[in-house]
C-alpha cells in the first residue's frame, strides 16, 4: 500500500469517527431517554406492585379481624366497613350477607347480597353465588316471580350453581302444589352427571317424601345409579 493510500485511509477513518461523535452528540439524548424510561417504568411497576400487595394484606387483615369478633352485629358491621374492591369486596359482601341471614335480618341481607350480584368488577362466580343466596331468602323482599327468575337464570346449562338453582326451583314447585313437575325435576337432578352425593341424596329424599316412585322415575329409565 502506498503512502497516499495509507493517508486516505487514515483521513476516512477520522471522518467516520467525527460523524459518529456528531451523531452521538445529536441523538445521544434519545438513548439516555430510553434508558431512563425503562428504569423509571420498572421502578413504577414495582411501586404499584408493592402498593397492591400492601392493600391486599390490609384488606385481608381487616376481614380476619372482623371474623374473629364474637358479636354478630359487630362482626357484620366490621365486614361492611372493610374498604375493598373487586373480588375482596365481593367476599366481604358475601360474608356480611351470610351473617345477616343468620341473625334474621332478611331485608338487609338481600340488600347486601344484591349489591354483590350487581358488582361489575367482581368475578362472575361471586356474583352468581350472591344472587343465589339472595333468592334463597324466602322471607326477604324479593317477590316469588323475582326469585323464580333468578333461579331460572342460574339453572341455565353451564352455570356454576345450576343444580342448586334447579333444586330451588323444584322446591318452589312443591310449595306451589306442582308435585308432578317437582318430582320430574328432582329425578333429573339425581341423574345429572355432575350431581354431588349430598345433592343426589336430597333429591332422592324429596322423591320419597312426595310419594314418588324412584324406580319408575329413575331406575326404570336409566342404568342403576351407584349409591
């Protein structure tokens, strides 16, 4: 390589370095900004996570403290006073509603449970359970038509509490004197593939209590059921 070529190469290298330094001076702030955003975003995410964990712990502690109270009225008041949202709020509502049912405050229990059933940010399973429990309060403010409509909705295929809702519909038909319809419903419950042993036993018990023929209703039409 001649001295001229070597000189040209050295000049070209210096030009490239000058351009690189120029780009860094011109656009280097972008790289710094990206780093700051990434670091700041990570720190903010960790801060929010720590806040959420602290709030969840505080809510859990408040619920446990309330549940440890012996006085029913004080326990219910403490549960209703817990500041929570989403699933935690639904759980406190369900617990408070159950306490109110136990103490015979049907109207207040229905109000609390209906609030959970209408809570948009609560898991559907909690909302359905609250609606079911509210409809099961026979001396509450809900009309028979409203109770039946709730059970029919919850008895739909695929619903979490469909078999319990079907049982409640059958019991309503018993109370209304629709014995034959109720017997068919109890028989259907007893034969359902997802029925629990306890619920199946209750269905059989109701069939016997209503003078139904288990053999004709169930055993004569299906394979024997393992009891």
